[in-house]
């Protein structure tokens, strides 16, 4: 290597013209290809009803690889309601995936304070900043920390996280995982795909 050269890696990133579920198949393909290239052992995917989670488990499962499907917390949409269907949960688990249902890392109690008192708290401000890069990047960071807190991925591990804008998946990133209490140690190492524009 010449003295003026620095080590570098060239990794492609796909930018979708629009956000949304129509990007799910391509997002899963890109995530799977990069996971295979790097020997990634953990893929974390957000899923509301379980449809995207089941697709991820069916397409991305491989020997030595764990697929963690993170659902909304119970009561997120309506009191006592769980949006992840029982049928999809059973199918995900039967296919070898693990389902995590927990309080959102960037919501929870602070969201209750906003709803009751009308003032934003730190975690929701962090979420807004991450959304500057796209809803899917915010989701990817959040679900990775949630999975680390649940002991489903090790902190300090390179993982691929898949999120979306509303339904489906339109974002995939390679992250260095961290627990919520160490959230600022989490790193976005690579963005594999994301929408160029979103609402």
C-alpha cells in the first residue's frame, strides 16, 4: 500500500425512489447477501403483523444465523391489542425465528409523559433525530437495542437490522449492537438500502 492510501471498503447502497412495503423483497435480498458476505450471525427485523417477519425468517434463515423478529408492544395501537397475529407468531417460531415483544426503546414511559403533559422527552427527541436518516434507520437502531436488552443478540456484535416506513421493509443496515442503557455506543456501520424520500 502506498503511503498516501488509507484502508477502505466499497459497499453499495440501494436507494429506493419511494418508501414502503413494495421494497420488502429487495430489502430482504440485499440484507441476506451482505449477511452471507460478512458471516453475520444475527438479523433483527421489525414486524407489525408478522408478515414481514415471516418472510424474513423464510428467506434469511441459514445455519449459524439467528433471526429475531421484533413486534410492536402490546397496547401500541389500542389497549390490550397485539398487532402480531397468533398465526404469524406460530409460523415464525416454527420456522426457527424468535419473536420479541417488549416496550419500545425510544418510546415507553417518556411517551406517556408527552401524551399526558404535552412535553417531549429525550428518547423521543433521539427518535426524531434518527428519523432524519429515514424511519427505517430509526427502527433498525431501536430494535437492535431492544434485542440486545432481551439477550437475543450480544451487545458489541455486528448485526443486520431491517426496518421500514409503516408496513413492510425498505431499510437494512449493518449495526454494531448496544444495550439501551449504552445506546450511544450503537454504531451504524453500513447502510445497505433505504428510501431516498419518505414522509
